[in-house]
C-alpha cells in the first residue's frame, strides 16, 4: 500500500477516534501517551521535541509457500516478498497514525513479528513507537514528506541531534533463504575432521549480504549520508530448519549542520 501524506485509509475507526481525542478534539483535553522511559522522555524534550502519542501499525499477513530444491542454496523470493510487504504495511499505518497527530516523526520504533496457533501460515507484523513534534516547527520529514522514523532510543536520538545529524527513516532489508542439505557422501567425508562447510558458509554469507544491500539501497533512496545502529537479525519464524530470514535494520541519517561537535562526556558516580 503506497504511503500518502495525510491519509488515514489504513487505520481502523477506533484508532482515528483515539488519536483525535489525544489531540484535544471535541470535549477531551489534549493527552499524550508514550513508551519512552522517563530518561528518554526528558532528553527528547530537551532536544526540543514534544511527545504526541504512542502510534502503531499492524498487518496480519498470510505467508505463501515456495518449493525449493533439497540440495540447492537459493533465496525464497515468495517468502522474502511477504516479509517485506507485511512490514511495510505495518510501517505505513504507523506513519498514518503519526500524521493524524501532526507529528514530525516517530522515535523508538520497534518491529515485531508474532505467530499464532490459530493461523499456521499467518503472522502479525507490528510497528510501534512514539510520535513527536518539534516545538519550534521546521521540516524534519523525509524527502517524500513522510514523518521520519527511527529505532534509536531517546538518549541516542538526543546525542544524534547534538552532533549535527538528524534521522531520516528506519531502513530495512530482508532475505529469506533456503540452506541446502548435505549429501550423504559429503557428510561421510567430513566425519571426525576439522573442515569448513563451504556450502553453509556461502549460503549464510549470501543471505546476509542480500539483506544488507537492500537496507543500503533504501538509505540511498532517502538520500542519507549513512546508517546508524544497524543490526542484522536472524530468525526462522517457524519454517523448517533449513529456511532462515536475515533482517537488516537501522536508522538512515543526514547532516543538519557542518559543525559536528561531540559534547565532552562527564563522569557520573551513582550513589546507590
């Protein structure tokens, strides 16, 4: 589902009503919610931003089936596409909620995948974070006018701004890969020996590289100068033991000033 700034097409009516009450529409006073810790909340405020509300997006997605060769390393394109599209649907709905609150962006974004007993081939994809807005105004949105998104903590968000950078977007890349099984003769040759398993090495290397390259391509489309906090996560999501997903995720950033002064750290001794 393509993102349209200002759209609320993907949001249930209950979500729209909740967000409008948080804005103070009707008889309700304005109220924010947040999953930021107290320290994160105070540092986000010190950086000039006010939290507006907890925003989320959800998609329950049926993951298709793809045949694979027992003895062949290969990317499973059907599963890769499903994992990518479902996360994008969740992210888009989270951004629509942030739009409805008038937010500049979302911090502390978490992407979660949950499987349920009542849907063996289904999974729920959820994106959740805290929508924020700068008190002095200004343009903090992405190049296509989306609210910025970041999985940085409140502390890291504050440090990033203090050193002359700002987040653009949570960027990600995924690859679902089938790792070939060993043949009987190959397994027998390796019994009792120290030896690299080139088949497995190459499969996992290829899968990680595909995920990383796709994350990097998203950052390039955002016209970012780099990605901070990058992680490569490994999951199986209930598939068989030779099918694995590598998910690369991080925050794409851009400079807001030429002066990147790093504040001098101070020593703090706890009393407790």
